[in-house]
C-alpha cells in the first residue's frame, strides 16, 4: 500500500487552491436550468484561480425551481423511504453475487423485487437533487473565497 502523509505546513497552497478551483470549475455551471433565470456562468475546466475569482453568477430564482429542499416536517417523513433504502443499499453492497441473486429471487417470490429497484432509483434521484445543490453552493463558495485577501481557498 502506497501512503503519503502531508502535513498542513508541507502542503502546497497553490495545489490546494488549484484543486479547489478545479472543483469549482466542474460544478459552478451545474445549476439546473429549472433554477436559473437568465445567464449561467461560463466556466471552463482550465480556468485559473484569478479567472474563477472574477466569475460572476446570479442567485437562483427559487420560485422557478422544480426542486426544493424538504421542510423540517418533511425531513422526518423522508427517513422512510430514503434512509431505509440507503440501509438496504448498504446491505446489498455486502452481498456476493450468488447471495444477491438469492435475495432478489426471494424478493421476486414475494412480489417485492420491482418495488425494491424502484425505491433504489427514486432514492438515487432524490439524492442527486441534494448533491446538485451542495456542489453548486460549494463551487460558488470557492469563487467567493478566492476573492478574500489572504485566503488560499
């Protein structure tokens, strides 16, 4: 196993900034068309930190969003199906192929294989929406951080 330990003092600030800028480049323009009224920031994968720092973006017009985060009350109800489905996915990942074939066969016999697959797909779609919001917010945060004097972000 090849492991490399890097202390914060030894870390190259330029490479840290470059890695974060690359992350921002990948996700800044990821705003869903449903949530963007007007122009989307033009971001290219080879932009420098300086170019990224000057990138402008507009706040999302959330009244136009097809997706919005759950309310506090809705979060409690989302444990089932989404968190339960994540637990099911976790169990699936711990099975060998022959074991999983047996599980699917048993679920099919109970008429539950198709609904289990549907729940996995619905959970993926739900989590993709959450991930999109987090990635876009992270990219915008990095763009703003690159404008703060003395920050290596």
